[in-house]
C-alpha cells in the first residue's frame, strides 16, 4: 500500500474518531440538560397546572424556534405531502402526549423517579425499531434492556406502595416513555431526509398548535402570578430542554441508530436523581440506589453490545 493510501486511511480513521467524540459529547450535554429538566418540572408543577406548564413551555419554545428559523436557510429537499401523516404523529407524541403525561406524572412522582421511569423508553424503542426500522438488536443488548426493566421496577416499588395518586403517576410517566419511543423511532426517516432542525421545528410548531384547544382563562391568571423561580424553571425547560435539547436530539438521531442513542440516554435518569437530591432535597431510597445500579449495569452491557455484535 502506498504512503498516500496509508495517509488517507489514517485521515479517515481520525475523522471517524472525531465524529464519534462529537456525538458522545452531544449525548453527555443532552443527558445533563434533559436530566435536570425533570427537576425543573418538579418546581414548575407546584406553580402551574400540568396543562398550563405545557402550554407556556411550548409557547416560549415556539418563539425560540421562530428566532432561529431565518438562520436555517432553505432546506435541500422541499417537504413532501406524503410525509405529513408521519410528521403529525411525531408532533403529537413529541408535544401533547409526552409533556402532558410527564407533567401530570410529576405532580405525584419525584423528579428522580420520573427520570428513572422514562428510562423505559429505550425498551419500547427497541420493539418499535425492530418493526419499523429493522435495526439489528444483539443478544447482549436485549439482555441489557431486560435488566434495565428490572431496575425500573425496583425504582418504582416505593411509588406503588404509596398513595393511589403515586400509582397513577407511575403509569403516566410510563406513558411518557412510550411517547418518547414513538417520536424517536418515527422521526429517523424524516431527519435523514430533511435534516434535524427542520424536523424539530415542524414537529414543535404542529405540536404547539395541537395544544391550543387546552388554552383557558386560568392559563393567563397563573402566568400573571408566576414567580421568578417559576419563570426560571419555564425558561430552562423552553430554551435549553426544548429548543436546544430537541435540536441536539434530532441531530443525534440523524447520525446513528436509534437503539444506540436510546442506550446512551440512560445517563438522563442518573442525572435526574442526583439533581433531585442536591437541588430539591428529594429522598433517595434503597430502591433508588439498587434500581439505579441495575440501570448502570444495563448501560455497561448495552455499550459493549455495540462493539461486540
């Protein structure tokens, strides 16, 4: 092999490693942002109803999207009508279903437990991926997802033995995980075709329009009384978690398989638990510790499954 060919191979490997490093950096940043979002929701739902929090969060986020829209330029491919049904489903799962179920869930479930329960999302992602994307799932990854499910059950035990509202909250957060899986899997073909930001903006805008029938006079009165801490929580959720977070998420979806992305996002529940304990003084039980450790084991197994298929 010539020195030129060796040099080209070396450059290719370096570019590949650099691309992987960027992807993992984005995953870590996104995990931190979305992990702390559960804590921000815990604060916000004490000041706003779940419905009004969802509305305000997405009204601000929609304004944020409008700000960045002029910088996108024209998309390479004009949006095709045949993709509209998929986009509508993604929009519904992404905005009303995900956020309403999560906000209602966090009225009775702690931020840490909510973050850990949403970790069920990758289990649903794998099932949906096999059906719609035909992604290959190895035995080690399947085992990791089973272990992750066991960890989630352990984490949920204190909630299931608590007040009846906690049980409902658990199921509401599990519904959130289903919604996450839906828009994660269904969005991949669209972000591959149109790009990450165009899909994020379209889905967010359509989803916000879907929320409009829920608008009431109570929304305006609650927003008028919202404290500085409440606004800080809403702005964090709107700008960082929604505009920046979803833009990063769809970018990651376009770069790698959905199943791999879902595994790495197991970092989110760990951060939500730590954030809840440090920022909100929420209790960490033995079930949280054991269940969280089980999830860490699942992460280790699933990560190895990507290199040993």
